[in-house]
C-alpha cells in the first residue's frame, strides 16, 4: 500500500547545500521562481511519462513523472492503511492513491467472481452433504459441509482477468455472469463515450463468457479435489467441517467420502470438454505427484542434516534448495531458473497451475504468457513461504 509522501521535489533545494563553482551564476542574473535546467543536460528515457509529457515539462512532478498527490489521494492513502476496511476496498484505494485512477470496475469484477465461485463450490458440496448424511445416518438438514482451502485463488484471479478482458473488448455495461447489459445508471455512466455493442459482438461475448465460466467451474472443483487428496495422503483432517458431531476416528472417513464424491463431479465436468483438457490436467497431476513422492527422501535428508551429517546437508542444498531443471520450462528465463527452491516448488505445485492455464487453452480460451507467469510465480512464492520459511523451526522439530 502507498505510504506517506516521502518524495522530494528536485526544484526545491535547502539553502544549506552549496553550489559547486562550476555552476556559479553571475550576480546580475536573477533566480527565477522555478529553476530552469540547461539544455545540455539530457533527460534519461526512464523519466518519460506514458502520455509523452516528460517530468521536465511539469516542475511539480516526482522522479517517476507523477504529480504530487492531491488531497483526495492523500485521504485514500490513509484509508488504504485502515485495517477495518475490506482488503479489496483497500487495494482500490491504494491504487487510486498511487496512480490517481479510481478502478471501481475492479471491485465490481471481484463481486462477480466471488458470487460465481461461491455458487460453483456450493454446487460441488451439495452432493457431498447428501453422501455424508447417508453414510452417517443423519438428517440431510444436519449436514453443513465446508472445507477450508486457498488453492482456488489462482482460478479466481484467472476468472477475474478473463471477465475483465471480455468486458473491455465489448462494453463496460456487460454483466459477466448473466451475459446481459447492465441497465442501471452506473452501468450507463461507465459506458459514456463508448459505442453500443452490436448484436454480433454481444453474442460473441456471451459465448466466450459461457466457456470461461464452464472451464473455471471444472478448474475450481478439480483443484479442491486435488487438495482433498493431498489432505488424505498427509492425514490432515482439521479443515473438514460437517456441521454435526463426529468422532476423531471418523474424520478420515469424512475426507474419503468427500474425495470420492468430488472425483465423480470432476469426471462429469470433464465430459463436457475435448479430451485435451483432461490430458493437460492429468499431465500436471502426474508431474506433481511424482515430485511429492520424493518428500520422504527429503525429510530423511533434513533429519540427518539436523544431526550434523555434512553429506546430507550438501544434498539438501543441491537437490532441494538449488536443484536444476532436468527439462527447463519455457516459462522461466535463465536467471529465474537459478532462483532457490524454484525447481522444487514448481515441481510440487507450480506445475498444477501451469496445467490449470493449459486446461483453459485446450478448451479454447486464450491466456497471455505474462499472466500465466504471474500466477505461477505467485503460487510458487506462497508455497516457498509455507514449506520452507513459515514455522521453519517448528517444522524441523517435528
């Protein structure tokens, strides 16, 4: 978030700073209100603004070519640092404070995405609740199943990106969920100065939105199914909530019923798409599971290294922290491939989200490589924190 205004104005110099002899001015020359810079000093390209106006044309601009923040932007800076506001609101305010652009459309898109993903999860969990009610011989109304996971966030970001792109190419009035035009006043105001979309462009947008929604539904359910599989493999059942009392010994059974039901849902959703979509998914899962199969080996190395085994410590460094790609993915450049832990965590989780992007592409949805990189780097970075940094001493003690 943007902090206080720490930027300096190059035209305001304190009196205590002496001028070197080489730039001494004769007494007969009066100093202008704003210091003019001699033509012989060239501006580097890095200070040119995107609108073609350089900082030299605007003496009040900062080093990045931006004017000092106005009062509303200063207020937005303060509000963006207020913990009581929702994170999404603080992000928009922070962006406005930094750029002067009030991106309300981002908040609206987030609401669309939140509502859609919530509906997808509810639809996936409904048969899980029915299966649990039958298995544990309780009333259907007693079951309120939930599963805490953050692994669907990249799919939500991808959906928001695609919703926003389709709206930008069609009309700001387009509702990404319904495919209809917003008839409200705000929708009309957003579309001022834009030509009304043709019937053909609206029909195309609706078709693209429908495909994006359908692929995202498949991706979200598949990601949850995969996360449940991992929880079962690791015997971690604390994130499964059912709404009725179960013994600790039955928690594994809850997880197994959940996974079996979700797997059936995933198979049903795959049937709507070309085989290539499922192929991309299976390839990603196979690569991820192959890497996770090495977890016991790495744990053993860590235990030996903690006991002072120098060879084990060297192996952790070379095979885990600084491992080399056997087949370097085109997604990363040479410098990025040298980053610590990248090979390990890309193999564990990064390939899953590369596979997620490939599922969209195989279904006919175009996604830019730059966006894919941002998703993969975000999830790899998060996994490095969770696996290799957060609670490091506690994890090694266990």
